[in-house]
């Protein structure tokens, strides 16, 4: 980028990163989709998208220098810079005639396509870093912290673009009753069943057999009808598919020499506040010390050659679990894994039942977030008798 242009862009980055992103609830998305118009969406997005882009782009510069200078990370940064500039060209335009609205929508779709491989490209950047140098605790913490926020920010930007393109753009029309990517009556049981059918298909292809699924549902409002919420079916599908794949793999590998598998149990309960989906497998489980690694982005997406079956079953887990948890957290839900080593694992998805409570959760660039890139994760404030790391970072002479 030419020097003058670069100076100009960094001024704009500073300006837009000073605004906090404006979270929308799934109810607001729904109401706007049913009665909002393209001009209003345009007026909102041409400010909100630069704000969300600038907030995460400022955080890029806080990344540990070694990662920041990895070729793949530089590539992703350039995609963000170009997209940021392209949207800003609409901030200067006064008129919002039909042609401008069309150009805006085309620009959003071009940006969505440019960023389609961001997850893989960033993953490659982390692997490039791992292959060039050892990663210290602080660096690992900063990378984990950044990637959670970076992917959450990306989910939110793609949600805004997808809604605008689906409602006003040339995107293929989805379900007639869907509002953009949102289903006002998302039938959770049928989405989860779809996820199981597809995971089963893959499992049968790879292992020649697969465990059955037993579904139990409870609806506290006793309506007796299907359990449904206002939600984004593609997000729910992504989460359920990931957890069912993990459960199937665990059961098949744990019971490889027996001729029948313990079934995977899925409990679906719609409470007053939470809709919970618990997926229980008897796949042998995982120790507590390894459970936290399940959500680390450090594990390469290309699985390491498994030396023996004793090595952690999580290597090569790719980003499926951490990204699935971000989809849940994006609209104030959550995803948890509770394992009983030697027996099996429960994985639970929590979603908000009330659409006005399902607000976007958006990372904000400020002093608090910047602190996370500086604090020293090494000093502990608990002693466990093992190698207590003290401020001298050497074990006490015992
Ligand atoms: O770590 S797990 O307990 C496990 C983790 C997440 C999940 O959703 C379900 C799970 O079951 N598990 C994954 C796996 C793969 C191969 C062999 C054995 C195991 C055990």
C-alpha cells in the first residue's frame, strides 16, 4: 500500500476502532428482517462493518511479533485492510440510490468470498510459527485469546453480511419461512437428526459401522409440540455435527473389537431460559488434564501420526470444537465438555430460549483487551506442592 494511503488507512483504523461494536439480538435481526428496508440496512452496515473490522484489526497489531510476521497471517491482514477500504468508499457517498445499494451488496458478497478461507489460513500461520520456534506460555495465551476473539468477530461480520445478502441481495432464496439465515421456528430435533444422519454416513464410510442414536426430549412448557426456538439452523447444525462426529469416533475406536456399540444418547430439553442438548457417549472419555486442550487452537488441523492408541485422542482435532463453542457463545449460549475418563463423555450445547435474550457477544478493542497481550501468565497464585512457579520462576529448594 502506498505510504500516503497507508497513513490514511491507519488514521481511519484509529477512528473506527474507537467506536464499540453494536450487538444485535436475534429478535432484532428477526424484526428488522421482517419489516426493515434495504436503505436502513445499508445505513447501519456501512458504519457497523468498519467498526467491527477496525476493532479486530487493531488487535492484530498486539499479536506476538513472530506470529504477526508469519506469511499466512500477513495475507489475512491484507484481506482485512482491503475489505476495510472497500466498505469505507461508501461512507463518503451521500446518495443511496438503487445503483449504490446494488454496488454495496456486491461489495459485501465480494468481501465474504475474499474471507472464505480465513480459518484455514490463520491455522496455517499458527503451524508455521510452531514449526519455526517453540511457543512460550505467554505467546500461547495471547494466541488463544486473540483467535477466540478473532473468530467470534468473524462469525458476527459474516452474520451481518449474510442477512443483508439474503434479504436484499442476489443470494439464493433459502426456506420461504426463513428470515435471511434465521428460522423463526427452528425445529431443533430435525436439525440434530440431520447432523446425526450425515455424521453416521461419514462414520459408516470410514469405519464400516457406526453407533445408534437414542433421542429423548422434554419440553417444560408441556406444549407437546416440536421443540423449536428462533435460531440460525446452520450454526446449530455445525455444533451438533461436530459433537456427534466426536462421539461416534470415540465409541467406534473404544469398542473396535466388540461386535456391538453402546448407543450415543442425546437429551434435548427446552427449559424456561435454556435449551440444552446433551450428547453422551461411552467412548472411554478423556482425562481432565487433556480436556482443556480440546479447545486449543494450537493443535494442527493436519492430525499428527498417532504413535500409539494411548496418545491423546484429541490430536488432529482441528478447530471443530473451539469454533463450535464460539457459535454457541456468539448468541449468549455455550458449549461444554464433561468427561469421565475410562467411561465416556457428555458434551452439552446451551442455547437461549428467548430471542430477546440472545444478544450478539462481540469482542471490543480497548485497554482491558490489550492487557491480555501483556500480562505474564507464568506467575501462579496457588501452590500445588509440585513445581511451584514463583516470581523467581524456579522451584523452591525443598
Ligand atoms: O475426548 S473424548 O472423550 C470426546 C471429546 C469431545 C466430544 O464431543 C466427545 C468425546 O468423546 N473422546 C474423543 C475420542 C476420539 C477417539 C478415541 C477416543 C476418544 C474420546
